[in-house]
C-alpha cells in the first residue's frame, strides 16, 4: 500500500491533478480494476499527510545532494500569472561528485507589491536560509530584470557583469544602477558573490 500511495502522490504532483481526483468515481473504478485491495486515501489525507511527507523526503534528498556539491549557482525569475498574481521562482544548479548536472526548483513564492531590490534580496535570503545555502558559498546568482541591478545584500557590492539579450557586455559595479532608460529592456545580471 505504501508503494501505491507513493505512486498516487507522484501522479497528482507531476500531472498537476486536483486532490479531488481520489473522489472521482471514474478514477475509483480504474483503481479498483487495477488492484481491488487498494483503498484510496481521502482528499484530506492526500493533501495533509501524503504530499507533505513526500515534499519533506524530496527536500531532504535535494539538501543532501546540495551539501555534497562544491559549487552551486542560483537563478531566479519573476512573472505575473494570467490572473494577475506575481510570483518569484528560485532554482539551484550544481554538479555532483559523479559529474551529473542537477537543476532543482527550490521555491516558487508569491511576490505581491513592488519588486524592489530590497524585496527580492529579502526573499532570496529567506530561500537560502530555508535550504541551508550559505551566501558566501554560492558562485553565481543570475536574475532577469533590470531593477535587480540594485541588489546590494546578494551582490555584496562586488563588480558584476551585465549581459544584454543581444550579447553586448559591460562591466558594472553593483552599487551603481544603469541608466533608467534601460529599465524596459531585458538585461541579465551575473554576479559572483
């Protein structure tokens, strides 16, 4: 039963199915045909117990892999959904001891209000703390959006490269924001921290 619960959680999470799928008569019929001994968990058990347990197991596995990496890069992106809700995603990238590349989403957080440098810096610091990532051990933080150039806590006021989408490059000190007229264009911020 444990294995079937695990597969059910995987199905719901990977396919983005609603928790109420376990209450569907059609889904129950398929499961009963496949294994009449399997008793589907309730929607409440799925959402309050099984999925949180799988999340904690997965997070622990990722943390162990991150702990073994010699270098970690972090990227972040912000976007607004079609229902006008803003979000910030944070992804870690690293190579393990067997030279296998890993890319894992560490967080997708609501990002209400102004997306200022202070807001993003605070949110990144929160994610770093949640995943036990030491800022001093991170190699690169890549962020899209020109307003991020003013990130002072994450950038530690070191010189950074700014890379425009047409591959032009210039050296910039992270303490001095670019010309305001560039704010509507896409820029990429690369800073060794």
